[in-house]
């Protein structure tokens, strides 16, 4: 019987073990999509305790705690940091076979060298041991990034963000690149006129102009896009239910924008036309600068209206949605491709039923200009667990080129999430190792080793051109 979380965790064969230890384990990390705080990196934050670094904003853990019957006061409420941690520790044994169980113990081991299982009996000891270490200079935010061999971090930022913390990081000469990602979802969210008008004022302030027309909106977005580029940004990101691809003309969009300004009621078709126009404009800017556009598609967000009112978004009340994906995605990409303005693109699905859909969609628009120009992105959110990642890689292998895959990301708000890259690499090596042992792939370690190194780091490094 194998020991839990030993050096060969997840690695079922000798070939898998060799691939991991010789080719994957020590590769550096490019985390090209996450929600880490640039402010924390700029200020080299020193966390006071294990709660702050681990549970403070982790809706994955909150969701599990609620399912385990833990009161909200221990998740987002006013209980003390240790009381909240203790309730998480009590929940951990109930997360077996959930990825949280693996992540929890991988993180404790990777950062603190702790191999004990976390539960209510070990909670106090582990909390004190980790909190003591976190108070030392070696555990500041920047040193944690160094410890995990992180080379690049791409945060997620609104066009109206000042990027002042990115500037400070850059001025400090910190060797880890911390780059902004252009997330312009609010610039097309006209379904709430009050919020949209308020956002236009914020965006206008950032662009040093007044936005009173659709032309002005495009000018402001262009100015901020240019600024992000100057700051090293090379990616955009969109978190959408599905891609917007309605037909429209310029006069229609001008009229719709003016209706929003006077808070006139919009028809659903008008909302979709406007979103489509903005999305095309953003995509064309990405192509012009050689950026990569990312589409995270398929989340059904804020399902509990009561908890949305009480806690706001991103607090653990989202789920997988079931939307039409193929036709609008094809129309959108074809519209850009016909104008030779289709940027490098990564498509992430949240519903596993779309694995083969997305894997085949990428092949429709690869044009030979860049290896893997249109990427089928790694398992995301509810799918960034062992089975989900295996399904994604199997679909990509069957229908595309796994060898050109740009690999894993954390999509996390926690500085303790980098072992997810190690988890992914172990799963990748296990898939390949099993195929070799079954005679499905040749036992050519030089060829396979290069493939593992490329997917772990090299492909992303070349693809994004940071």
C-alpha cells in the first residue's frame, strides 16, 4: 500500500515517476492567470497567521464549510481568525476525495514541511507552527514566490485600475515579473444602467477624459489598453456565461449607448448587440498588440440572491452553467478571423460536456502562424481537480496537440496555491507514464521528457512572450 502524499504521490508507474522527478519537479512556474493582490506583492506583505494567508478570501473552503454545517460566522463573519481556522480544520476530514483534501495537505507540506493530517486534534499545533513561520522574513509574500520558483505572475485587473502597485513592484526591481491582465467585463455590462454609468465615470477618470459617447468609450479603453501594454501586460481576460456574437451596426451601438446614458429600458437584443460590439473591439486591440485573449466561459454566478445581497460576488455561490456555446463562439472567432484580427486565444470551459466542443473549436482557427495559437485551456474552477484535468488533457490529446499545451495556472487569490502546478505536473506525468507502460507510447525518455518540460513551463514562456 502506498503512503499518502509521499514523493511519488499520484505517480502510479516507474515511468511516471521518472518523468516527474527528472523533468517536471524543478521546472519554474508561470502563473498566467490568477487573482493575487498586487498590493500584497508591492508591500511584501507579512501574514500574521495561517488564517490570513489561507482562508481570508477562499470561497472554495467556505463552500465546503457551509456544506459541513458550519455557520456563516465562521466563514465570512466576525469570529476570530483561530476560531475560523479551527472550523476549517474540523471540516478537512470530510473533504476526502474532494480536491481540497489534496490541496490542503500539499500546501502544508510544500510551504511548512508539515506532513501531519489536518483535523480538529492537530489544528492548534499546525496553526501555531505555521503562524510562527509566517512571522519570519523568509515567509513574506515575495519570498513565498521565490520559494515556489515563480517567474511570472499575471494578476487580473480592471481597465480603470491605476496599476500603482504594479509600478511599485517594477520600480523595486523585484525579479519575479508581476504583470497586469486587462479584464474589461464592466465596460460591457449595460444591463444595470446605474452601475454602468458609475463605471464610465471611473474609467473616464483613469483615462483622463469624459465618456459621453460610444466613441469616447472606445477611446478610453484604448488609452488604458495602451497603458497596460506599457506596464508589461500581454493578456486580456473575459469571464462570461458565453461569447457574445450578435450582428450589429455602428449606428445601432451609438443609439444603445445613448439610451443607457438616459437610463432608458433596453431590450435583451440591444444588450447582446452592445456586448458583442465591445467584445469585438477589445479582441481587435489584443490582436493589434500581439496579446493573448482568454475566455472563461460557462459559470452560472450568484445563484443565491439572498447571499449575494449579504456578502456580494465571489463568495462561494456559483456553479456550472448550461449555455449554448458552439454557434456564438464560432461566429465571434470567424468574424475576427475574416478580418485577420484574431489574436492568440485560450478557451476555458466550466461544463465538462463542452470538452470536445472546445477542443475541436480551437482547430477551426489555428492558421500556422503560431504553434497552438488557439488553445484549449486547462481544467478551470470546478474542473481543476484530478479527474477534470485528466478529461481536459485527454480531449486535447484526442483532438489537438497536447505537446503544444501552455499548461497550468492557479486562478487563485491565495499565495499558498502554487502547489496546484505541482499537482498538475504529477497528473500529466502519470497520464504519459501509464501510456508508456501500456505500450501506447514509446519508451523514449528524451522525447517524453521534453514534452513534459514544454507543457510545464517552456510552451507558456514562448507563447506569451513576456
